C-alpha cells in the first residue's frame, strides 16, 4: 500500500473528527436546560480506556482482512482511529466547559458520518469501516448515551445493548473487508 492508497483513509479520519467536533459544538447550544452533564474521565483511566478501544479496533480490522485473505492497511488504521476518535465529544469537558453527555455517540451522528464518507470519499468500504469503529466504541462504553442527539437528549444505558453494538461492529467490519477486496480486485460493487 502506498501513500496514495492511504489518502482516502486519512481524509476519512479528518472528516469524521471534524463532524464529531461539529456535533459536539451543536449540542452545546441545542441541549435543553437540565440535560445530563458530562464530566471528564479521571486522567489515570484515559490511557487504559484508549488502549482498550484501539485494541478492539485493531482486532476488527484484522478480522476484516483475515476473513477475505487480503491485508488492508487502510482498515487496520481507520477502524481503530474511529473507535478512539468517537471520544472527541468529551473535549469540552476536558476544557472545563459544561456539556451534555456523549453528544456524538448517537445514531444520527453515525448516519450522517456514513453518508458523508460515502458521498465525499466515495468508498463504501470506508463508510462501513467508520460504522464498524463507531459501533465497536459503543460496544465497549458503559454508562448513558443520547441515541438521537442533537435532536433529543433522552438518555439510555449503553450496557443493555453492548452485545448488539459489538455484533453491528463485526458485521460492518466484515462488510468493509468484503467491499475492499471487491474494490481491489476490480469487481464492481453489487
């Protein structure tokens, strides 16, 4: 894989991070008074949490490449990056700004990210890799999340849905691997 092949992956990472920060910024203004406020994780737990998230992303990237017997450095970089970058929505808390809990951990966010990557980057494999990283993140997280933010800040516990999120992450990673292999072999997407 050369630098030219990694360009769409890096653009996808930048696009995702930008959308995450935009979503977080919008949530600061759309949250209703009295919505649950997020606190920044204690500094001593951050490295282990990020390591767990990244390891899960690497595992998904490896699964997607091993199943289709095609090494894909792009998926091995993109999926763990997305898993970790999903926590960018904690940035206001880190800066001491009062914010709603996990504003970019929403289905509206991932739908927009998926569509944005599909239309701007024009690589369905990367759109599914983004979805895989997002759902892997939700599958590891615990606590509350607003599934429809920034439209609604009703909160639900992540723990009740971790198995479903991890299944969605695995299915999305396998789809990304399949589409990546088809793209590399020159076959048209079906």
